[in-house]
C-alpha cells in the first residue's frame, strides 16, 4: 500500500560540511512551502530564501527547490531545503518539518516510494544503494548503468519473450478445436531455444555483476610464521598487520578489502593453526576456523624453504571438501626458487615472495580465475545474489518447459513460473517482506 503521509529526513551524510540538505516528500507540500521558505517557489528552480522557525525567526539562509508530483524522485511533491552543513542547523530544520506535520522517514523510504509510485523498478531501486556503497570506480559505473535501467531492460526483454510463448501455449489450450496449430505457426520451439540461450547470457553477466557488488572472501590459512600477515600487507599495499619472527604474533582475524581489476576481494588474515596452550591464541585459532567456514576461497600458505615437507596435511584434512583453495608457497627469496604457477591433479600451486612482491600478479590472476571474474567491460552492471537466484530459477523452469512440450498444461505452468521468477527481479512479483528487507538496508534520507 502506498503511504499518503509526509516524510522528512536529512539527506546528506552525518557530520559537518559546506552544504546540508533536508528532504521532504508527500502528497501535498503547500503548507510547508508557505511557512518554511514563506514564498511561492517555481518548480525545479533554486530560490534563495530564509528558512523560518515557529516564531518567524530565521533558522538558516539557503536554497529551496520544489519538485511537484509526478515529476520528482518519489513521484510525490518533493521539497529540498539546502542550507549550511551544520548538524545543529539541519536538526532545527528537520524539527520544523516535524512541527508542520511530517514524520521522520525510515531508511530507504524515499526510494521505496519512488518504486511504489512507478518511478523506478526494484532492480533500479537496489542500484541506488549500490551506487552509494560503491567501493571503486568500476562498481560505481556499473551501479549507474543499473540505475539507468540497463539490467532491467535485459530482464524486460526476457519477460516479453516468455509472455509471447505463454500466449501461444494458452491459445492452443483455449482453442483446441481450431485448425490452426498456434505453437507451430508461432515457431514456439525455436523461440524457446532462443529464450534459453539469451537467459544463459544474462545469467552469466548477472553473476559478474553480483561478484562486483559482493566481492569474494579470501582467507589466509597456514601454520605460524609462513608469511600470512606479510602477504596481507603486500596485497593491501600497506602495513596492516604486525609482522615478526615470533610464532603466534597474529592472534585475531584482520580484514582488508583490495581491488583486483575491479573485483572487490575481502582478504582475511588469521592466526596460525597449531596446537597451543595459550588461551588467547586458542581463541584466535577458533576464529580462524570460523572465518574459513564463511570463506569463498582459502589461500593455504607454506614456507617455500620447506616445500618438500607435508606441514599442512592436518589443516587440509579439516578444510571443507568443497571449499576452493590455492596452495601458496611463500618466501621464494629464501628458497632460491623463481616465481611461478603449477597445476597438478586439479590443484594450483603458486610460488611467490610476499617480501619482494615476486609472483603476486600471478596470485591475483589465479584468484580472479577461481572467482570466475572477467575484467570489467563497458556493459557491466551491478546485481545481487537474489537476482542470480531468480535467473537460475527461471532457467530451471524453462529447461523443464522444454522437456514438457507435448504436455501443454505442464508446459504452460513452467512458463508461468519462469515469468514469475523474472518478475521478482524488477518487482513485478515481489513479497512485501522482501521489500522491507531490501529498503531497510538503505541509508536514511535516501
């Protein structure tokens, strides 16, 4: 249900700044315009005014902009009050809006109203948050493409093709006595084949978009003193972790995000795995295993000077069998080995030196390959895990539809379910509890 009340919030980030913005949205803001700026505002024209309190005294001097419905971000009347970025002043402005009848907006409520009023679809709404949270230029550009509707257009094309197929099947079911073979006349089999191929391409691009947004969690694992902290520092390009020759120096997990050709990589340094009588170190080791349980990839480090030894065998036996891993042999500067990459029996071994940086580029490339990342192109858009899941569901239903072309009722049902899965991405078929979950993660004022 679309809310008819008036909401207000500070739309700029917390703290002091040159400019601060209070945003108001609702079905009719004439009372706010008459009181706060105290003068007529021309639509979409910045007007210099004094914002007044209940006693008619000036709170601040700034600019007022009025966007009448439906030509606004939310599709409702929107008033933006741009003043000086003082937290005290902005709080007074917001309080004045509440006195005039507004209520404080929930996180993401402005964008939620834009979605509910048909200004943007759900995938575009999510891209607003993605653009705000973008961790690099690649992610920002991809989020902007999603916000402009490029991802939604791909979904819309798939949806329209599915509807066309549904129409042919339903016509055949509704008019069985007709001489016309709607499915053959409409070349339904060929259309379904093309649709499945196009969906597979969109799914591949969506996986890339999800990787761009979510990144990959990489955990550094190994015995003490194999160079995990040194590798973290090398990947981060900074002295994030303390490095010493004393075993057990790292006693807690350290996290740092790096960027590999646009791919966000969350690198987690952990305590060395060994038997220990130290209570604090044992807690660190427990946290190491907890991090491993949530990892997408493990870098299993070993000292290259002991390459012939099987020091990590006990660790390997305890790792989840399905968890991807890379064998990293560090300290080649001491072992007299050259940097390089070996693939044997389905396992990848990388020889490198965290100290000198030799072999680091090879490690980064191997991480990209295991993640399934391809260097970002111009058409990359952001996506979420739920988008990937919805497309996978749609693909599964289309596969089943192809297997039931002779059983029209089942054929029609699978096409309907595929259509619903696609519609869940843009919000055509979306549960209210999912909407609440999505918009609750937005920042207030957006």
